[in-house]
C-alpha cells in the first residue's frame, strides 16, 4: 500500500494505471524519487560529465547531436535518466519556460 504522503496529484493517468496494475499484480514500491527539473543545457552538461557528447544542431526537428546521432530533446532526457538510474539518482524532468506575449505584440501581428 502506498503511504499517505505519496504525491498522486502530479502523476499522469497512464502512469497512475501502470502503478495500479503493478500493485494489483503483487508488485511493491519501496521508494519513489521526486524528479529534478532541469533545462536542456543542464542535461547536456550532465551528459558531458558522464563522458557523452551532446550539442544543439540548428535547423533540425531532432535538434541535437549526441554521440554522432541526431536525437530529440526527449531522447537526451532518456539517455541522462538511464545514467541516473544506474547511479540510483532521482530522474530529470524538463523545466518548462512559459513566456507571455504582451497585448501590444499580439495586436501588432
């Protein structure tokens, strides 16, 4: 059974169902780690510390080159989180920047 302080409110419905099915089939969760919100540059720096070269590639839908392959930002997070899991560290999640347009810039377009 999950403890009372488990944070369900931020869990996606897909993950919530997956956890429920896991528990229903007899699985146990010993510890859930909070994710650490980082931006793309911080993921690239982390990967560099792991010996993995990644850099931004302008003008491409898969905007990054990582170890000579074109990858998306979500793939960079996947690669970083694989390393973090092996080190038993909390996973990274993307920090989303929200920018608001002023009424003037919206009206002028």
